[in-house]
C-alpha cells in the first residue's frame, strides 16, 4: 500500500483552531474526505489533473491494444480505478485514495507513460492544487463557524 502524507502549512492555523474548539474531528474530516473524493471523481469527467491541465492522450500502442468492451475513456477502461476511489475518516485523520495499486503509476507517470495526475499538484512534494487547498480550507472554515 502506498501512503502519502500532506503537510501543508496553509491548513495549520485552521487545524489548530478546530482542534481547540471541538474534540472529535471525525465529522469535519469526513466532510473533507467527501469533498476530495468529489473533486478527484470530477477529474475523470474533465480528464484533467488537479491544476486543470488536460491529461495526455493515449499512445498509439494503447489505442491499438485497447479492449473492444472497454469504456473508451482515459483511466477508465472498465471503471475499476474510479470504483476504487474512497476515503476514511476517524477522530484525528482522513485518508483519501484508490484501492487499485496502479493508481500510483498514473499519479507519477512512468518512463513509458505520462503523468495523469489525480490527487496532487505535485505528488513528490505531496502538495494539493490551490483550488483543492481552498476547498479544504472552506470546509474547515464552515465547521469552525458552526463550532
């Protein structure tokens, strides 16, 4: 299993305030998990990475070998990758990811396959795209306002 931790200072102040105001953070973490799942799911529709750049088209070899019964969409041959997208929240953390290990090949790319980012603006640094950061901060802000 591949684990990546996001350490983004943009969240630190909001996170500290939230922890100080409420004990069990699982509801807000669940809201963040759902928000990120929705945003990542939308990337399959737009065929674009977290920064909005279009995914690279298929290589000619991929087109030639593509199964006739496939969905004919990038990263959606049979729906297995998208179907494995999930999140889990507890009282102190949220995990968002894919149940298919080959998701990492798409997130980073390989020598023979271009990167088609799903989760991170920069997967090596573990940074979210600005719009994703803003969405998480918006969820946190809403919860803080209600706390």
